[in-house]
C-alpha cells in the first residue's frame, strides 16, 4: 500500500478529503499546512508540494495530487470496495455532478468571493458589494441543495464524498455567517447531523479542533 501524506488546514475545504481518508481505514500522516482562523504562514517546503499554495494536497509515495475532486478520486481508488465516489455507474456520475457544481458555484463562485473579494476587484470600494452578491448566491445555492435532497445522503442512499463536501459549506454558513441553517434547511441539516455520527467525521472534527462549530 502507498505511503499516504495529507496536507490540510483546519476548517477549510480540506475537511472533505480528510473525512474520506478516515473512511478508508488506512494509515496516513496528516500534516497541518496552514490555519485560516489566526495569523499563520505556510511551511517553507509546502511550495514544493503544491506551488499553488492551497489545500488540500495528497502525496501517495512519489505522486502529488492537488484539487479536491482529484484528491477525493485518488483516495477512493485506494479502497474501491467502499464506493466513496458512488457505487453504481450512474451514482458515480451524480457524485461528480454534485462535486463539480458545488466546487464551481458554491465554493468559488460563492464563498470564494466572500472570503477573498480582493481577487475580483482592485477597487476596495467594490469589495462589500462583491461580498453581498456572493452571499446572496450562497443562500440561493443552499436553497437549491435543500430542494435536491431526498434523504440523509445526497447520492445513492449511502455515504459519498458529496455528503462530506456539503458538511464543509453547512459549517461555514453557521460558523462564519451565523445563518439559521437548522430553521431554513431541515433536509440539509439532517444530512449534516447524520454525517457527524460517522466515525470518520468524528475523527476529523476532533483532529481539526472544530467541535461545536456548526
């Protein structure tokens, strides 16, 4: 089995593959690369691992993988019998459909514009307007998520990477913006509460020190 090293930042989108790694049951080394909740700096050697200076990054022996969807695919390939990216051919399609939609529209197009409005305009006077519109987009996508869910799992009636990714954004909604998630999105809340009961999620919540932040 490959030697596994995983670089993450507590509370960041790297929660997703972190949960998947615990779900594999395999041994891995988790390395905190950055913190967004207090002044922090990237380790000097991290630029060699990921020149984009972002998390997550996964190292399998001498192979370095970045970008969440690619990292999740690599993790799932280590334990194909667990179907972390979906079981049936159509479930796999739906998992990638969800992950792509969330990554492009909710992560980058929504929260990315709120957290880093400076990336989208050099005019500081425009930043608040960017954040306001981005939060409107976030809430619109949360409503769409709520409408799409029919059970405590997003795809195929069982745990997949989509459930873990949805947890990331739910937590940001509560912890960063104090959205009333339970009241507004009961099906989404049920998914998150179900996920939080899984041993993999419990382990990540403890390891990253994010207890009680959703």
